[in-house]
C-alpha cells in the first residue's frame, strides 16, 4: 500500500479560480479547498481520488487531466513491472466531458501529426498491483490520458519515466511526483482541438525527494520530436527548479500557490544521476514474482534477492539468498529456476519449509 497520505499532505497547489466554490474535498486523509472553475475558462474542474494510488484534477474544458499526483515507493517499484491493456472510460466523469478512447485525435493525422494516449501516471510504475481494479488498471482510465506527440512519448518522455523509477529503486528513495499538461494559449480559438479534445502545448513532471531536500521539474514541448525542447536524456541537463516552473506564465495561469507545502521540496536541484548507471543497479534489485503460468503475481509481499553467486569446479556452486524486508519469508513458497550451458530455464530447485 502506498504511503499516499504523505504525498497528499505535502501537495498544496490548486487551480486558480474565478468563481470560488469552497468545499472540502479529501483524498487519502488530505483535505484541500478547491474550486469548480478555473481562470482559464468556465468549464467545471473535477477532482478525482483513487485512495492509496493517485489524485487527479480533470478539465471538462480540455477533456484531459490537468495534473496527476502520486508517490513512488522503493518497495513497490522493485516489484513486477510492465504489461499492457486497453484504455477505458472513467465513469466518474460526465459523458459530455470525456474523451473517447477511440476518438479521432488518437493516432496519425492528415497533417502529419501523430498523437498517443499519453499516460500522466505511468502504467509500469503501478504494475506492482495487477489485481482487478487495482493500481495498474487505474492508469488505463481515460482520466489519466492526454494527447502526447508520438515520438516525444515513445522516446524522451518514456526514458524520463524510467529514469525516475530507477532512481527510486537504486537510491532507495521515495519521491513525490506531479505530472501534468499545460496550455500556453489563453483562448479556446487559439488551441488545437481534435474531436473535442484540446492538444496541450506542454507536458511537465515535477519530482520531489523530501528526505534529500531536493526536487526538479522537466518541461517538454508537445511536438513530434524524439527529444523536444526542454527535454534531455541520460543526464537530465534541462531540469529546472520548482521556483522557475512556478514562475512560468502559463503555469501561473493554471496553478496558484506553491506546488508542495513541504519546504524541503524547495531546496537543491535534485541530482538524478546517470540513467544507465541507475538502470543497471535498479535492474539488479527488481523482483519479479511469477505464477506457474509465468504471469506476474499481484500483491506479493514476499521479496527475496539472490545476493551472491559462487562458481566452483564442476557441480560445486552456491548462491546466497537475502530477505531485504522486515518480515519472515517462507522459503517453501519459492523455487529457483536453473539454466545449464546457455540452455532453457528448465531446471528447478525447491527449498525446505523454513522461514528466511
């Protein structure tokens, strides 16, 4: 279970309002006075809550989420990653405010543009819970999707999402994340609209590591380039401080106040390290429990790590198994798969009925 209450208590930004409608809306123990309209238009702003998973602000005007807030925790990020499924409508949103999963906006356009269903909360970061209606399935609701230029989404933005997840695992640091979209244009007439869905001009990701008193924001132009302006890969050389993001004109129009209430988020610029180095360390720490049919096992609390392998002569070999959690793990629940001389993983080793 995500320690989501921590994030929601720290997260403090709200939509700037024209006609304030004060009312307490809670999500995971966090209470915030929000308004139902924005200074960017008169369409209703919906606040959505998936307790323990994410909080979202959804615009009926653009038919997209404006931001999604969530926490990435090392214990969860070490678990099974990956998987794909179909997008579905979010029934919490009125039908007239929804973007259809099959709308004409998605995919290649006659003018050469191509728009993906871009996740704000990345699906693989929530695949620690593959249960029906669980965290991973929540990321495939259309309330978590906005148009994102295809080459942008599939390259530099994907690498940024992986970079953040690898950082959490490799550095054993929980982070608070706010991912959102921005519209530089103030009038609807100036915005690009396809099948009733407005195309954001910007995508951003803000990441805070409270224990390190550091944070950063990446802001990328939503254009069909692998690495559009504002993005960087490998080493995040284009990351900017939170205060610089909050000073952007379009950000000030959409958001009011500080993004995070915790002053530690306004310390140093977070050093995210080198992606390939983090990826190497993170891959060695990730655990992928599987069922007999080789499917990812949802909700597994038992974690074991092969911490050492010793290669001797002939059949003289050994491994060391480590339990990184505080709870005992029954070894009889696990088997060791073995491949010989580059062959298939056909061999198995069972463990005795003892706790590690």
